[in-house]
């Protein structure tokens, strides 16, 4: 497995910790949904860009029609899982719903919501692209990988 499959790395950690967890959906080899501690979790892998101080997130618009309890954003840097953001489903998707899906590729059409989890002076912020530029303080949602399962 490639080292940037941070969501899979996190799920493997949760399972190894003895907590009830299992993958429920993969898309193109990437873990997308898991059942963790009885909760449906949308999970995303993010790689930290140190030069820009942020993680990039891309979300397919079809995901907004699904239901669950928790969004788990798993961020890594280098070869290590670094940050896990555990966000209530409704908080994440109500913010996302105020953004605008954008084309992600030149030469073909692929719409997705584009966002960033940005390291700011006093913590972290979740920001989405689009005319409204919705954003929220994400500091309370940030956990170490070891502490994140308790927050789910």
C-alpha cells in the first residue's frame, strides 16, 4: 500500500487497537467509508503540504446525498499519519453545501468540492472554494492519531 493512504492507515490502527471497525466502501482503491464503533464514517486521506501549511481535500458532489454520523479526515506528512480531524457529519456537509463544485481537470469534466484544512496562527481552519468561500474553525476537531478513536 502506498504511504499516502492515510485513511486506511488510520482504520488499520483503530482495528489493531481492538475497537470495532471495518471498511465498507472503497473507490478506485481508496477507502471512502468505514464503520467505526458502530458509526458510519466518511473517511478521506490528505497529504500535508508543508510549504503552504495545508491539507487539500476533494469531495465528489454525490457524497452530499449520503448519510452518516462522522467525517474523519486523515492527514499525513512524509511517511507518518500526523493529524486526524473528527468532524460531525452535519457540520461538515452543511459547510460543504455552501461551497461550489469546481472542475478539477483540464481537458475533461470532473466536478468536485475543493477545500483545504489550513494551519493558521492559532490552530486550524477548514475552508472550501467557491463564491461563498465557507469556512469554519477546525481546531476542536483535530486529534493525534492515538486520541482520534475516542472522539468518534
